[in-house]
C-alpha cells in the first residue's frame, strides 16, 4: 500500500504564533464619571464641556455631578448641551467604572468607591494617608496619577502645565501685593524710564522658575536666578534665548541678593518628599521691610524657613516686616485655565484608552502610561508609597506580563 504524499495547499497561511498573539481588541466604550470636588479649595475640573463633547461624539458616556464645574465657571447646562448626563446624587457618580477627578480621593469618597474601579486623579503625596491606600487596595482599584503620567516626549504634561500657570501667576501676585492698596510698598513691579528696575530673586530654575523669570523680564524687572543644578540654569538661559544673572545656591551670595530685592520666589522642589529649605529665618529678617516672598514650593513644605501654609481666603501673613504668600495649589486660583490645561491632556488619553480596548490593554502597549499607574487592580505599584507606608510593593511590569 503506497503512502499518500502530504498535500500542501495555498489556503494555509504559515505564520509564527507570536505574531498573532498581540492583536489589539476593538475600541472599548468608556463610562466616565466626574464628581464635584469637596477637597480643600479645589476649583478645577478635569474635563471641560468641550472635551466631554468630543468624548460623547466618540460614543462614550460621561456623567457629571450637579455643579461639578462651578469652580471653573462651567454650568451644568454647558455640560448637558454637549451630551453629558447631569446627576444630583453623589453615589450614582461613584458607580461609574472610570472616575476622573481634579483632586485626590478623600475620606468621604472611600465608602463610595466600587470594586475594580479606575480612578484618574492627582495623588498629592503630602496629603496621602495609609488608610486611603489600604481601602483602595482592598477594593482592587486601578489608579493613575496626574503627577507621574508621562507623554510621548517623556515629560509630565499635566505637571508642566500647572507649573507654567503657577510661574506665570507669581509675578501677577507679586505686583498685586507691592501696590499701596494692599498695604504694600507702593512699588511698580518692573521699571519705568529713569527709575532703577524692581529686583526679583528666583530660587529654582525649573518650569515654575522659568515662567516666573519670563514674566518678570517682560514686566521690566531685574531678575537673578539661583539653582544648584548648573545644567538647569543653562537650559533656562537657552529657553529664554538670552543671558540672565544666574548663580549656584551659595548662602552668602543668596543672602546678599535677598537683602536688596523687592520680590523673592521659592520654586525649588525635590522629586519626592520635602522641598529643601535654603533661605533661613536670618536671611528673611535681613530683607527690606515691605518686600514679598512667594513660596510656590509650599505644597512640598516650602523652601523659606519662615513659610507657613496659607489659603486663597487669607493668602498672606507678615513676618519680620516681609509679606509672605504661601498658598498651595496656585493654579486653582486660575481654575478655568488650569481645567483647560488638564482637559487637553486627559481627553486624548481617554480616546487612546478606548482605541486600545481599555486601560489594561493600553498599559500593555504604552510604557509612558505605566509611569503614572500607582495601583493596578489593588496591587500597589509605586515603590515610594510602599516604602513610606510599609505596604507590599508589586512591580507593574511583572504584573502585566503575568496576566498575559
């Protein structure tokens, strides 16, 4: 009996199996909830009506809590006209699978969180509590933080926008408090012909420092910038396209410059933990009476020894005859602009999550997104938080690989 030959037909396609494993699923429809923020002085909203309109027209469902946009001067009608559903009951909002917030989850939110929910919000390390993290782990939450989320260029887009707003606002605030109407020195910030320009000292050459410098120069002030990172000082000059007075943080030089300035800005911060205190009480006491300190680093503890937390209602206090402005979250005072900036980042992110078939799928493809995830299905994937609260850390990359 003759053995039959193996037949080869063109209907077979010979393809390595690995090629067929990673097929993107079809776009997922998202169900997004935007609660009204009840956290301390939070006026921003994470998605503007226009952004909601884009999401709705792409087939997604967006539910907004009554008056959620009030702080940014967006009415319920603005949202409803662009396709959002307005809800008056907070519990209903928290039933949405995806929550988009402009403030971190607070104690009142904890009982309302659902199993396996996804939360996109800031994290505010300084205000974080162990019990919040434990509760979220218990409910198998997936959480993405604004501060650590990166875009394709490898920068932190939301942090950058908020820093640009804070830096630009600093000089407006300084000008306000130097005027006679606010019991200031009665000095015009900037310079006019025949009068020496106002002196501004900026400690920190990051994004806040850069935008504060831009605005001070535009107003005609004389600006001196300090930072311990020489590369950052070089980068600042390159970005401004001009040479300005810069120095490393040398206490004697810093003290000398502070003695004669009208405005001092603190914009130094560490990646984690407290901002470094580089201006001592002695240096502040030697400053001119009526000058102003604006400590933008106050949300990380502040870089002036005399700084104390203030609020938008009572923004300043006087110590050693120097006005101190130490409001954390300066962008919240310019809530509409800040909301638009956050929304510009989050709306395309939501569309990408949908295109990729959901957050879990996108995490698999997108390495920049992984940077922002501090909790994945209840597993704590942020090493710093796990160290700080002595909680179990899980490597996100291993977690994702094991789920495949």
